[in-house]
């Protein structure tokens, strides 16, 4: 069977030269966009429900956010090894079904008056766990679905929708919680996951499963291979470290931020959603820039400068005072800039990671980077809650935003900053393009030496 990167489709017809003429890519993009909107809406619906309805304190909010992020730490490495052995379409479809049912249960419980903090904790963990499966699977799916020279454009589209959903979803969730109710907001998330399910299940291109093995899969060995590959590659190692610093600090900052806006600046839930929504248009602009700037100025220069500008603008937020007529426009501007340059970093990093990774390792490397980069976010959320209680909201926001600036500093001091206009060719090209299983063979994934 021809690979996703071959010049002809399974029916023998030429693969469309335009990415958007590829029906399977469009179905993946629609499903991934809907899934990301549902995921990120739920990330704000549950905390805002806890803060505005259950009067949760800073510590309780930190725990709620940490529980939702804990699956990244607990499951990412296992998920990466598992996804590399299964069809990504199947993984994404099943996780969409699970998240639809979980948020549907929240909506029903809320309407019946049974929704409380314990239920929120359970659902936050379940949705977080299923989202880890989906996020690893869709990243691995793109490499198997499109030609290699379409990776940057494909990542630009997928990461554009993901970054837009990171704030567009919370903005929608915040508005629904404020204008309607928490159960309705949860139901909207369930509908997005259902839409994702309907789109992704229509992908026609069939991924080949790995050949039968003479011995049972050794998940720990596969996890070790993913870790070893990331550690041995300078670019991937730096991406993981910089991502870990950013995500830890960002998780702490967001915990304080979600308290700072309603309690220090006295913004309503709708105003909070509006302020956060500015990152969405910024992310769309960042996606467009990501398709052009790295090839013009160099991937390394774009990564470092965009990260410094995007993270640095958040240092302006603790200085805000006054009425919403002043603070909301300022927050819109800050979040737009953050979304633009944050998205530029996301797409460029994704292209660097995929270009450095063999096909048969894509799932494990994506999961390893996710584990290293986001594994500490539960601790970051707890730290944010602790700092908010001990130091106050304004000081804590300044400290956590300043911590994010360490991420571009790490990239600037590494070889990642010297990446040029074109990315180095993957070491397994072109062999793995014809035979993805060859990547695993090259890495010693055999029964010998078990």
C-alpha cells in the first residue's frame, strides 16, 4: 500500500498538489479544530464554574486545574508508545466518543443540581486523559496523511486552529457560563467533540498497521526508545527543555490570571472571555506568518524572537488598573500579541520536531515532548494557587509571567537558535517513507535482547 507521502493515492489517482484539495486532510482539520474548541472550552468552563458558582478559593482552583493536567504527566509516554502501534483515526474517534459522554454527564448532573467540586475533579481528569490520547494521535496522523513537503502548511493549519481554540474555546466557555449556565457550557463542549467524531470517522485513507510481532510488545522498551531519541537530538532536547519551562510558568500564571481578572480587575465572566478571545485572531495571524517567516529569516531566529516578544508582553498585565473601559482594551492588545507570536513559535517548533523524527517514532516523540514539556503543569497550577494565597494576585502574576521569559533565553543559548531557512533532512529519508516499520527496525525494536 502506498504511503501517505507517495505521489499517488490508493485509487491510483494523483494526490492533489494543494493541501486543501485533499479531502482527508480537510476532515482531519475540521475534526481537530472542533476537538480543540471542545477541549479548551472545558478547561475554562470547569474553573469558572468553581470560582463563580462554588466560590472556590485559590487553592481549590489550583487543585482543579492540576487534576485536569495530571494525565499529561501520568499517561503521555504510554500513550505515545500505544499510538505508534494503532491507527490514529481509531484513537481519535474513540477519544471523541469518551469526551462527549463525559461532558454530557456533567451537563445532565448540572441540570439536576448534582454538580459539585468532586464531580468536576472526576470529569476534569477524564477529559484530560482522553485529550492526551487525541493530541498525540492527531500530531502523528498528519505525518501519515500528507506529503512531506506539505508538513509546514499542514502544521500551520492545524496549529493555527489549535492555538485559536486555546483562547476561542475558553472565550466561548466563559461567555456561556456567564450568559447561560455551567451545564449549558458543558453541553457545548460535548457537541464539539461529537462534531469531531463525525468528521474524523470519515477519513478514507487507511493507515497500515505494524506487522505481526514474534513476541509481545514491550511498552517500556518503546518508551525508552522515544526518550533516548529526544535526548540524543540537540534540537528536540532543547525544544523539550524550553517547553517545560514555558508550560510550568504558564500554568502557574494562568491560575493567578483566572483569579486576577474577576477579583482584582472586577471583570465579569463575559468580559474575561472577551479579553481571552483576542488570542484567537492573533493565533490566526501567527499561522499565516509561520508559513513565510521561518523560510525567510531562519527557523532559529524566528523561534527566539517570537518567544521573547510573545512571553514578554504578558509582563504588562500586572500593571493594569482602573475600570473595565481601560483594562479590557489593554488586555485585548496584550492577548492579541501573545497569540500572534505564541502561534508562530508553536508552528515552527512542530515543523522542527517532525522534520527531525522518523515516521515510526512520531507518536513516541510527540508524547515524549508533551511529557517533558507539559508534565510539570499540574505542579505549576498548584504553585500559582499557592503564590496567589501567600503573595497576592498582582505580585504572583508578575513573578510567574517573568518565569516564562526563561524559555526564549534557553533557546537563544542553544544550537536551536542557529537553525537556518531550511530544516535538516531526516536521517531516515527516504527509506521510512516507503516502509514506516523500517524506523523501528533501525532502532532495534526486535525480540532480541528483551
